């Protein structure tokens, strides 16, 4: 174990932003139901993506064994293990959590019986305590499902012939987001900072922030190699061009809402005005157009209050 584990901490920039509650977002159930086909897809090098119910799982398998990025839900662990077994092992040595949400950490208590779980320190705190998720208190995670290793800025595991580098991005989707770079395989797992082709969920109550998310994605675009394959938190395997389009869409829609806010329009008036037709598809996922407008509105209202 010690041989294949070498840990290094490194610096990354932090920005401070504000947070608040959000409402009127459709429940995750809709997306969960549309993602129930469990399947592995080879991404590149040592890395596969496992699609199922909840956030996409990144998988590294090779001579040092198995590692996963995220764990979906406890009640689908048998299906996840059945897919992993096809590679040669269903028992990861290491599990990274990209953030604390239940569709990415729900299987932790089962995988944690064998694996070392690694995550940002805010993920540990939110899993350990009774964190509220969209107005409902969730049960704290048992010790076996909590991260054993945490970090403030980042951490690397050297496994299967490559550096697997976790980098924290502050206050975007939540306040504990991690992006995982498979540096040799040229694959990056973006967690829920990337809802491919769809408006994103930004968890303002968990320290998420729309401006922070957009800034973080801008930094990621600079860091990710042009020919890398990207595993989003939700949606299909993507490219840097897909991420650039997503970034442009977030910038544009946010600018539209902010212009209306500056003109003194109410949230209802902004929802009625909506977005250009070209963004219709982006609102067809679990965050619809109204929910995205409300998220932007609430996130920037907090910022304006803070600056007053
Ligand atoms: Zn998710
Ligand atoms: Zn999430």
C-alpha cells in the first residue's frame, strides 16, 4: 500500500464568495431515473467511465489495482460492482469524492469497507455532520464512509503508472469541489462543475456560487490539455471544445440575468423574459430554464447585498 501511495499537497488559488439557499429546482429523481443503464465506457489509457444512476464514476484499473472517482448511491453498489468486475476487480483501493452530494458519495459506506476514501476537507465536514440538502436534513455518513485523507488545495496518488492529481476549486458547484487529472491517460474528471450541455445545479446552501463556478471553469480550460477527454459529473464523455461551449453558455446566460437585475426587473419578470431559443436544450435537464435563472438571481443578489 505504501509503495503505491505517495501524497503531495500543492497550492491553488482561492476566491471568497457568498452562499445562500435556493428553491424551485426539480428533484434529482428525474435525472436518476434517466440514468439507470449501468455501463462502462473506455475513455483513454487506464481510465473508464461508469454510467449508472447518479454522478458519473471515473475508474482507473491497472497493475496497482482499482481506483474510483465517486460512488453513486448505496442501493446501486451491486450494479456498480458488477460492471467493475468486468475489468478484473470490484474492490477499489482508493476512492476520490469530487464533492459531498449523495449521488456521488452514497456508496461510500460500502466501498469504504475496503477502500481509502480521499476528498477535500469540506466534504469530510459535510458528510460527517447533518448537512441540509435542498431544504432537507440528511443523515450523517457513518465513519466507514468518511474520507480518511483530506486536503485543502490538492493531493496526488501515484497509481497504475501515472499521477492521479486531485485539485480543489473553491466555491463553484459547492465549497468542496475537486477535479481529478489522470495525467498519463490524459483524462480529467470534472465532477459536477460540468453538467455537459445542460444548465448546472449550483448548491448555494453548500457554499456554491455562480460567479465562482464560471471563474473555476475558465481556470480549468487553461489547465486541461487541448486533446484531453473529459468525464463530466453528468452527461456523456466530452472534449475541451464542449467545455468551452458550456463556459460560454454560462457566461452569456448569467450576463442576460445580470442586465435585467441592473435594470431593476423582478425575478418573475426575468423568468418571463427567458433566454434566447438556442438555450432551450440546455434547460431540458434536471435544472430547467427558470431554475437556472433563479440560481443566478439568488447568487448575484447575495453578492450585491455583501457589497452594500
Ligand atoms: Zn451530481
Ligand atoms: Zn453535485
